């Protein structure tokens, strides 16, 4: 999980027998925070690259895919998303996309490592341009404990912009955490969580659907999108709603949105929920 030589950064994906590499020009930053190792590289074709504990988090070139798909589908699937919480998301790209929605009244972002945000402000300022928005509250705390202590029914949307389900991040994929989210959501509230590669991590996705259902959510659905810097280049996010089914979205509001997007639109929203046959079969026994 380090550059093979002075010109390449390579992240192996052991479970897939594969690796992903980017041509780099130089290392811009390296530090060991109280929680993790943070590195930033300047690449030749993908802009700046953020790496945490040896794993690619984002690149300047393609992060819009992830951030737009983590924010806009879930917000437009809710009738009136006013109160939002983001668990993780220290690079602040998802926060920026959420705050593009004028109907959102307040957003709490809870990430345990303040250094990720401060490094992002320096090397990815475009992602942090909304950090001073008066609707935003940046909290550097344990997101799991924060969610457990959130008042019942106090949120409309929860976005879990988490790391992989290993080590400390594993708890964010547990039924206990989903129960805390279910309690904190108001009726009709939605949660969305990044859910890894459908090609490489189908067992993680299957467990997420099962655990969300066990936590009391009425329906779960997964959306799919490309993400070239993540293992397999094909990524997903999984939604669940409290007290109602996930049916439709505010399509007219998408068409009339007062901001530009680079990937997301109404057609992408509909298409992203189309379920591949192998995935349908994997989830068949859970409904």
C-alpha cells in the first residue's frame, strides 16, 4: 500500500487479486493523525489524490461521481429534507452537495478525525467551499455515539459517508448502528450508506440489506454508479426508508434544480436503481 517506485501509487485489492495504480508527480503531504495516516499526492492525470491508511479516498478528477450520488438521490427521494446528518465525510464533498439544496435547513457532519477536514481544506478547497455555510455544523466526534444520542425523530436524512467495513468502520455496517439511525429518523426518513463494489463485495451488500431490515427499515434499495479509483471501478450506495416504501422521487424538482451537476440528473436517478440479475438473485431470499 505504497508507491511501487517514485512514479506510481498502487492500491492492491487482495480479495479480488487486482490492484489500481495512478501515475504521480510528487507527494504533497503526509501525517499520522491520532486516528490514521493521511497522505496527499499530486497525480499526472487525476488531480490531487487523498489516501488514508494506504487506501484511496478520492481524486480531484472523479470525486464528483461519488459525492453527487451520495447526496442527490436520497435528498430528492425525500419529500422535504430539512434536517440532515452526515456520518464521516471529512473531506466535505458530500456536505457541499447537500448544501446545494435550498430546502435543507441544517446539516450536522460528524467525523472523528479533524485532520482529514483540515488537509482537505488545504489540498481540495473546491470540496470545502461550503464549510462556512451557516446551515452547516462540523463536529469532530464519534459518529456512532452521536447517532445513539440523537433525539428520536430529529432527522429527515442520514448519509453515512463511511470508510470500508474493517476495523473501527465495521460498526457502521452493524444492525445496532442501523437501529440507532432508525430511531433518530422521523417517519418517512431516509438513510443512505456507501456499500462497496457490487462486483467484489456482494456479501457486504447482502448483509447490509439484511441488517437494515432487522433494524426496522421498511424497504432497502441499492443504487449503482461508476467510480474509477475504487476497487473494480463500480460502486454502490444503499438506501432505506422508515415507515414507507421508496417510491419515486421529486423529478420536477430535479429538472428545475437551482445548481449544476456533472453526473446526476433525473435519468441517472432512475437508471441507477436498475438491478442487475445477479444482484436480484442474491437478495431474493431476504424479502
